[in-house]
C-alpha cells in the first residue's frame, strides 16, 4: 500500500483543490493506503478555519470535512507564518489541526511515497 502526502496551497470555495484533496484522501484511506499528512500552506491555511460557516445546510463545510479526516488519524499541519499573515490564530483551527513549520512539511515528504500538490 502507498503512503501519500498532500500539500494544499489554495483557500476553500475558490477552486476545486480543497474538495479534490478531501475526496482523494478519503478514497485512498478506503483503499487501505496511508495518508502521511495534509500540509496547509499559503492561502491553504484557510481550510483549517473552524469559523467558516456556509450557512446553507446543503453546502459542504470544508473545515468540518477536513476535521473528519483528522479524526481518522490523518495529520493536518498548518503553516504558522502563513496563518499569522492571514490573521488565523491557533484557537481558530479545527480540532486536530496544528501549527507546524516547514519542518512539518519535510516530515510529510520524508514519510510518503507520493506527494500530491495543489496550487492556484
């Protein structure tokens, strides 16, 4: 089975990247693969903001879906410098997400067989 890591650099609800990461990660887990982590970088840090509230019950809540992956043991790491520049505080993060510098990204890369990157 493969070990897969993700690097997500775009914010939710702008392009399909967040949805694609969530769906791919879930599919890989269902097939028995390991997700070594999802690293949120640049505008990708917004995906971890628990204050996001789409208001419509029919609309997906990307941070909640990301938290469900975290609840399954998928590490969710957030660049602290990127978050700071965007006003995202530690108390704004979904449960299970944690601030981790580029060393955290390096750990995800080191542990995985494949890295899948989503940029703008």
